[in-house]
C-alpha cells in the first residue's frame, strides 16, 4: 500500500535543569500506509504519547524535537518546535487524551466547533460546520443537545467523544489518536473505534495512528502494531502476530501481563512485568530492556541490537532473537535477517 506517513530516526527530548535531557523518543522510525491503522503500545512512560505529539506537530517546550525526518502525504514536515504548522488539522490532526484541557470552558460546543473549522477554512458557514459535527455526534451516540452545552456540563466520557468529533471535522489525511478510549466505557469505546474505522473506509481519513496501552483493543482494529520501550522501537509487525506470536521478550512480557476477556483466559495466569523502566536522562547502554530481560546476555549490555525480520513485515530489535535465528554478530543496527 502507498506510504502516507514516513518517519525516520525521530529524536525528541524533554529539557530539564540547565543541561539535562530526557530522551523520550530516541531513534524511532515508522511508516503508515494509505487506509491503515497502526497501533502504538507500551508501558506508561515508554514515549508513545511524546511520539504522537511530534508526529502531530504539537510539540511544545520543554519537549524539543532534536532530529530525524517526517514526511506526510509526500511532503516534508518541519520538526522544529517553533515551526508554524499550517497543515495541522487538515493534513494531520491530534485526538488528545486530556479532553478537559482540549475544550474551551467559556464556549458552548457549537461555537468551539465553528471556530475550529473557520480557522482552517473561512469559507465554511456556521450551519455547515455544526451540521458536520451533528452527524458525527450521532455516530458516537451523543444527543444533539451536546452542541449547546458547556464543557463543565458534560461527563468525562462525553467530553472525550466531543473531542473525537472535533479532531476529525477537518477530514485530516492522518489522525493521531492518543489513548482515545481511556475515559470511555465499553459501549462508548466500541462506538468511537467504529467511527474511526468508518471514516477510514469512506476515505474521509487517510490513515490512523492509534496510541494505547490496551493491547486487546489493537487486536480488533489495528492492521499493524508497534511496541515501544524506553523511547525506542522493540517490535513492529502485523497485529495478530505481535499479539499471539511476540518475538521480543518485552512484547511477550506485556502480553503475559494483559488480561483478555476470553474463555481461554480462565486458565491463564497473569504475570506482572518485574522491574521498572529506566531513567531516560541516563538510559542504559545497549538494549534498554536488558536490565529487566530474562534472556539478557553480555551482548545486550554492549550495543544496540540489530534489526531482524523473523517474518514478512515483522521487525524486531533483539540480540536474543539474533542468536536464535543464527544471525552473525555484527555492529548494532546491522541489516535485517530473514528467518
């Protein structure tokens, strides 16, 4: 499928103190195809929400993009934190996690909707903007009266769905959804995911990057899944394979700690992931997961692991897997190895 978004070697750090940097995104590369949903998952603090901000061009101090390249719909997107992103909302749009911080507490929803649309397309009438919002509210099972409400008059779940509507009003080529289901009950989650999938099928949105810590959600909606750990990519592949045949020890640990509400889980023992993520102001050398990995060897602490390909469209960065596949010992980041 055509590549709608391509990011290479993205680096984005948080500044703290006079000379300190927290390496929240450190050498991340990814791609998103036309008509695709890419899931991004990992523990809290792994860098997935920071990555979403960089991709959506909403990074602000103390978050500083430090390097790499980003192309969306064939055009290069500046990574500097101060760059004016005229494409924001139309080429790429962010569906944020914090709904209350995204809405203007002094405006009714209908007025906020009109301001958002008019700021990008002055030719749109108030009637047209509100009608578009009304239709998408109905898809998320929200009554029309929500348009006349102030944010404080809505529940947390209703605010999250209103933010979802506003994020898609301009029909962006790429939608970055950061934990969009975290404040929703199960039925509302299904409605929101169904809306995003329908907008994709109808061609209203070109592609979606869905950031979440809920791996079972990705199984139902994402074509591919990328696992992040300590600011770097551990594994990327078809969602079914990443979930049911994880190749990286970290992905396996995540799945062992995940409760999936299916009959098979009645006999499944949930295992916690021991240890804590590293301090990203002083990350460990080599593979950043090695202090917690049950398969760690000397090689894991010496150099970043090579990128391996244990299957089609499946990449894993792991010295342990390299030994299992019989890959030759080489410099970190060595060429991919087919199984």
